[in-house]
């Protein structure tokens, strides 16, 4: 499939100067709907004199509430035909050759088009380079040749990434993408990224407008999990992971002022600590922005990096199993082979909910990310036959997921967490649950690399860590400074909260 442009609607036509021959050309503004994405505006220039063509895109929408990242493994010629929307704030990278297309011109093309463009750009100045700096020219030639090999299909697989703080870029997904191939992750913007996008200058202190009260979702109340064990009666083997001075009380909601990562308006972040029986304690954080509608529900679990990864397999046999609690750490991948569902680490962030809640969220996130909200995925595809085929595949996929969420079919959930920080509620704890299989596994080098653990491991061995995993898990004596990993641990959060709460009246929340 060419990067076939779907139905376009012309909105304007402007006579403008051709940058190539300096005669008069025409710029047309077209409103275009990108399949599985959203509407964008294409500014398309064409010169009738020299036939020079050029097109740029602008997002028809505004800046999204979250930034977006994609990682896509290209391993066939078909993959080169995937459509790409690169907004003017997007950084595109070919990781294998460390090549980066910086933010700049917005483009609608496919991977092949993008790679060819870079190749041609580099080639155009090669002669000049060779005159000035032979060594540089040779290096650049290496890149040009590598791009050529990629385009010719002689360098599969290679990995591209897309990073757009404005959330307006995409690479076309396919329902047949399997584990490790296509990763899409939204992320909250930092203050710097908001500033770079020209978003708001609202001081975070300005809470005089009364930031909205937010609620931690009801399924986050651990008291509902094991009614008999509510409120820490089972505290014997699990002390709260905070010191006496910084006592964050379990199940108590703490609120602190924050600024919305979506629009920078002042809002409130609620936080509470929950202990999961027979597992560990986690910190739940919830933010809702009244101004732009940004929402986040995140779970942060702390602790030392265990020696091995852990794979938990849950056999879902009935609707009852859908009510099991599940803690999916951010590092955890999720798969349901029977449903052709595969969720990469980082896609969802950390979640503490039920099996049903998790699957529902995966479904809703996927739907909203590949179809516009008002798009009926069961409807007839409007584009070419390829698109219709894609649609019917998606359709089938979502129907399967719906049946599973309704508790009308058996399936398996596999949680694979290289940091062993995920959890599925057992119905028979502390005795083994016949429907749950737990395996510890050696992390692959790739996983360690990705988690930034390569250095830590050495340190861990020097200090004699990792010998008694269970002990370190249960006790969770966090030794600060032994890991460089950006994991938020409970103590850190306690301190953070404490610092933020300084001088704040807690009366309402406590
Ligand atoms: Zn907001």
C-alpha cells in the first residue's frame, strides 16, 4: 500500500512563491483524516512551472493532554509502508544507527518515504563534504549505505522511535503486531516540555481557585480485597515502609497541590498507601484536572530490584476470576494469547485494579488510540480494501476482548515482570492457588539493558544482595543509593509528600 492519502477536504488555496524556481505556485490546505488516528491539515504546495512539490502537516487539533512515544520494530517490507505522522514537535529516531530527525517540519508519509528523504538529504551534500572533510564524508556515507540497506530490506530488523511531547504523532498500528513489535506509551509532560510547547505560565502555588477534589477509584480500597484483613490487622510480616517520623497512614488519602501535566493549570494530586495482603504495600496516586480533563491513576510500588524476573500465569475460568485484584507494575508486560492481546511494558503505567478493570482499560485505551472517539469501529471502512481488511481484523480483536470482559470465555493472562513487582490476587492464600502459576526467570541481557540494571547487578553482587529474594521482598529494607533505577519507593514518596504538605492544612483530608 502506498502511503495512500485518505479522503481529503480542501479548505483553502493560496498563491505562493515556489522556493525552487521562484515562479508562482499554489499552496492548498487540505483537511485529512488519518486512519486509526485523527484529523490533520496538510499544506500542500505545487509549482506548475518546475513541478516542485512539497507538503507539510499541522495538527488540526490542539496539543494533547499527554505526550506520546512509539517504538516500532521494522522487520518486513510491509512495515516500511506503515503510515507515519510526524508533527512539528516530534523527534524521530532510527535507533540502530543512532540517527535522529529533530523536531521541525511536520510530515505525513510512510516509513519508506521518511527514510528515503533522509537518505536523499544526506546524499545531496556529499560532494561538498568530501571536499571539506573526507573523514566526515566517509562516516556520512556509512549512514547513507545503512539507510539504503534498510530500504532494500537487507537490514531487518531495525527499530524506530517516535517521541512527541505534544502527542500529535503516530506510526500506523496493525492488529497483527506481536510482542515487542509495537509499543505505544503516553507520558505526562514535564514542566520544561510544557514550557517548550508554549503552554501556560500558571504558578503551581495558585490554588486560590480551589482545585477540584479528586477521588481514588473505589477498587483501590484494599479494605475491599480481604474484608477480614482490613486496616492492617495482618501487619505481622509487613511493616509499613515508612519510618516512625514520616508515618503515612495506610488507606488515608493525602492531597497535595500540583500543576496539570496536560495544561499546567493548578490541580490536586491525591495519594494513598495501600497494603496488599501477602504481597507488599503500594502507593496510589490520582490526578484529575478540572480545566482540561486530564486524568491519571498511577500505582508506584517500591522496593529493591530482585535477582530474577517473575512470570505469573492466571487461568481465567469464570466471571469470578475477573474480580481478582491485579497489580500490574509499569515494568510488566501483559499477554492473553487466546485474545491475541499483548501489552508492552510502559504502555499502561502501573495499575492496581481488577482483572476486569485492567482488560477494560486496555480495550478503551486501544480503541481511543486507534480510532477517534466518535469513530465506530464496527462500521464500514471508508478507505481502500487494505484499510477495510485492517478494520475487520481490529473488529474481530475487540469482539474477542468484549466476550472475555463479559466473563463469557476462558482465557489466560500472563504477567511478565522483569522486576517481579506485579501481583495477582490468590483466592486460597497463603496456600497455592491452582489457577495461578508463578515462575521466576533469569532476565535477558536485553531486559537488563532496557531497565538500566547492568551496573546495579555488579553492585548487588558485591554487597551480597540477591541471595535471599524472599527475605528482601518481605522486609523491603530499602537501601538508598544501591540502585540507580528511577523507581519511586515508598520512603521517597513519604518524604516528598511530607515536603509538599509542609504548611498545608490537612484538616479536610485527614
Ligand atoms: Zn489540565
